[in-house]
């Protein structure tokens, strides 16, 4: 892996981030409605000032004035970004977008990373077993399961889990990331409480993604089984267990590394639906709230950070895949 190839991938990623930022900026400006007018009226009443003065102060606070020319707004926004300022939220008054993201991002990353690891590990093992036992009942059962879970939207699965396990049986909480009575920190009661509150969102992601991992792994493993070195190892008397774990699974997993980033992006994109179902205070929950109430500055910051996370995940997968598989080289030209 050459330094030139790495720098080229990083450069492409930076350009992609910039284009995503511009696309988000202009698309949000084309969306009708705004929360500024309501906030300005409340602000004027509370502080005994004119509506015009309240409007001027609020637009200065949130770094956004919809009455300015579009390119003036863009310059103001880029100037804020250069100083790490994403503006102030319109609906969460006197709270910065930076603060909301700093509080929400860890919860989303926690749920997504745990879900992704669990579903990936279970899925690749099921897929490898399907490839080895194609003539058994395991193959059609998992295939049907994958088709069913892929055709049903994940938020529907989330609603079913919420109704059954939270409302019907009362086994799990219906909202929040942890109980207010628990003291946050690196202590066992807090960690267990966080896992307890995140169990249903995590289970929703796992249920709806295991089948896809299994089918993808099966296809990759079947291709590996046809390779000459697998046939040679089988003729030498290598046991089926060793053949599956050391030869087939290890090599069949390589193409799935890049799929990890794609799946991460897919799950991150679907987080507004899942997190709003469970009222889980992650990035998706606040994207849903900002969309409903036309909080442009909050939507802008959340979508920008989400885009950056997906782009970085794809960059990391490219670099890791090139490192793991020496046959793959990053382009230098």
C-alpha cells in the first residue's frame, strides 16, 4: 500500500465531504417553513423588544438568516465551519448544534457498532455453514428468513418488539438511553443500564441484518470452495472444521470487509426511523425532531456529521481491505 494511493483516497474523501456539505446546504434552503418566526415572537415577548430586533438577534445567534442572499448564507455557514461552529438549534433554544451532536453521536455509534458486530459474527458463521451444508434444511430456512427480514422495514420490526417486550410484558423501557436515577460514568450499574435501554434497538438491527450477512457470506464461501487450494486441502485429509475455519471462512470474509462500511451507512441512514420508534436520544432521533419542526441549522449539522461518518467508514474499509488482501492495491494513477 503506497503513500500516494492512501493520500489519493483521503483527497477523494475530502472532496466528497465538501460536495455533501454543499448538497445539504442548498437542499435545506429549498425546503419551505422555518422555526425562526415562532422563536422570534417568543423572544420578543419574553425580553420586551420589537419583533424585528428579536429576529435580528436570533439570526445572529444561530448563524442563519433565511432573508439573506443564498451565497451570503453560504459564506456565513462556511465561516462558522472554519471555526467549528455549526450554529444554534432553533427548537432547542440556547443550545448549540455542536452540543446536541456531542451528546447524541456516542449513543448512535454505540447501538450501531454493537449491532453490526453481533449481526456480522452470527451472519458469517451461518453463511459458512450454509455453504458447507447446501443440501440440508439449514440453507432454505436461513434463505427464507433473510428474504422476510429484508422485505419488512426495520422500523416495523422495532415497533413489534416495542409493543411485545416493552408495552405487553414490560421487560424493557420504552424510551431513553439510561434511567435518570443511575449516575453516568464508567461503573457497572451505568453500563448495565445502558445495555438494558439499548437492547431493543440493537435487537432490531440484528434481526434485520443477520440474513443479509448470511446470504452474502454464503455466496462468497461457495466461490472459495471451488478454488484449487481448497480441493487440495480436502484431498490431504484436512478436517471439515479446519477447512471451514482456516481456509474457507477466512478467505471468504475478505470481500465482506467493504460491505461493512456499506452496511454501516445503511444502518446510519435508517437510524431516524429506529431511534424515533424507541425515543432513543441518538443522531437519528434528533434528525427526526429537526425535520418535523423545520430546524434547518440542526438538520444541517446532523446531516453533515452523518455524511462525514459514512464517508470515513468507506475510506477505512478501503484501506483495511487493501491491507488485509495483498492482491488488492490502491490505485496510484
